[in-house]
């Protein structure tokens, strides 16, 4: 190889490790099992959970357990890392380390050091992470340190405050933890950030710039400014009396989304690299695409045509027909307009009615982490053959005529689509297939 790149390869890309942390707990398996059982931690949060404690019109949400997060990050990495990074960075690091462990990659943890007993070249491993609000809660805390409502006494911000609130720190700190020295950057495209990060990794692997990539998203937006901002937009559910049932994608009585927190990570490799390491692939990342709507800052085009266009681009990238898609991890926020637009797009593209799941019914809307979480769930669906049932749909909306996954459903072959939409019209779509079945699944069904 001459220079940084080995040259264009266009070879397949596979998933060999997964990591996840949400309000349901830390770890891919605990999240998967609790979601299969329909469990949710969505609830009203007390005023003292916000900095500073303030009166909020909506306090419904699904935050990560911060005490457990602090305990776990202190056991996982050295003080120089956790003491100079924010909570959302801690969450990202933990999920990334879980994905690496699942892939059989054991980084040394030394700053700038080798990747340890991992059988990977640290200069050929990239880091791609998506986030939207980033460390809003930390910034609120810093503001509270500077000024108190009672005395307006000026206080100093922490010396490392800049490194904690910079979104780029998510990628930078993980590179220090792992010693990986390939491409490393943070992507921000609102609610599709996690998908865009995975797409960036896919391109780098296909083009031969990297052998492996850590890709996903992380978000901890449960701060007063974010809650109040979304509430003022009319985007949040006001049904605190329903508890977990307030988040009801595709239900006729949905009235907005519920804010959630979480992170997910995929360890991606070229097929030849995974085979060389003797590692079994969990699934294949067959393709994907992103596209801007150029329609509105806060809403999708009413007929869903731009969402459909992005999905069609992803199908073309993967070399698939529409009939190959047997299951969809939908964006499914629970907002009246977004769900309707997405349902129109899916109905138009897929008259064969693949099953549809919506994780936000249980986790809430984790913003920039949402698509990465759905990507990890898509892989688990392929591995287990069990689509996640959609919860809290008591009165299906006739304008969202979808084949919502129910209890006891199965998936036998085909592709899983992850659909993601975002403020600003940042749409993205990912397609996953079983690790050994991509060729057969490509042409399944007719367009």
C-alpha cells in the first residue's frame, strides 16, 4: 500500500460487534430483552433533576441512570479520560467498548498507544459518531456554576469545560481510549446523526481507506432548555398521566414524542478483514443513502415523497429491489405529521407490507442516537429472527396503514430497513441483511 489508502475495494461490509445503553440499562442484551418484553422507563421526572431546578411545562422523559453511568465509566477508563469528558461522551465510550469486546477487539487503552491484542491495525480503524444536542446538560450545569438565581454570584467554569461540551470530543476521547488512529470525527445532522455516522463509515470501508470502523451515535438531551424548546415547538407529548404509554407512534391519539437518552455502536469491518481475523459476522450492512428534502426546517414534505426518494437511493446503493425489504425499523416519533409522512412513504414503496417496528414507543426519542439504536436493533432482529413488537398502539391511525409488528412475529430472510428523518430535512436510510444471505436477498420479491 502506498500512502494512506489501499485503493477502492467496493467489497462487502459486515457488523461484528454491537453496544447499547439507554434508559433500560447498559448492554445490548439487557436492552433487547427488556424491549421484547415491552418494558419502558418513560416517566415524569422531578424538577430537581434539572439544572437549575425550574418549572417546566413537560417533564416526561426516559433519561439514562446517571449514577450507574458514573460508576461504570470510572471502572472502564482512566481518570484522565472521564474527568475531562461529559456524560454523553461517557455513554458513547461505554457502548463503543461493548461493541469492541463483542467483535473480539481489545484496545490497550494507552493514549496514542497500539491497539493491543486486537489483530487490527490501529491506523486503519476509524471512529464515526453522531450527536445532535451534544452536551447541553453540561452547558446548563456550567451556567448554574457561574450564576445562581438567588445571589447572581459569578463563579468560574471548569478548566476543561471546553473539551467537555465540544461535540468533537466524543470521537477524540474514544481515540485516546482505544489508540485507534484512522479517521475520527463527529457528525451532526439532528435526528439522523447516528445513521449519517454509519454511512460515513460505510463509505470509508468500501473505498479502502479503512479496515474497520467504530460507528454509532450518542445523546443525553434531558436538560431544561431542550425540553422547554421542544415543548414550545409543540413537538412533545403532554400526556404525563399515561407514563410510558405517552409515546405512541402511529396511534390515532399520538400527540408528540417523548425525549429519551441513549447510545449505540456498531463495529464494522470489510468482509475480508473479518474473515482474516476469524470473526463471525452478525449481519451485513448492504447499503444506505442520505438526502436533503429542501422543504422545511421542522417538517417533512406532506406526501412523504422525499422520504421515499432517500429510501430508493439506499435500495439502489445496496443493489436491491423493494421486495427484498421484509422489515422496517421506522423513525416513528409519535408526532402527528412525521408519522403520517413516513407511513405514506413506506406504503407507497412497499405494497407487500413488510412488518414495521418503532423503538421510540419504549425508549423515547433519543435524537442523534436514535438511528444508531435502530441500526443495532435491526442487526439483532436479523440474528434472532424476532422483530420488536410495536407498543402502545391502542387505536391504529388509518392514515398510517402499516403492518405493525406484533407479539410472536418472525423474520425469515430478507432485508431490514432503518429509516431516519430529521429537522432540516436530513433523511437517511440503511439496509441490513443476514451475514450469509445478501446475494439471495438482493433480488427477493419484485419492485
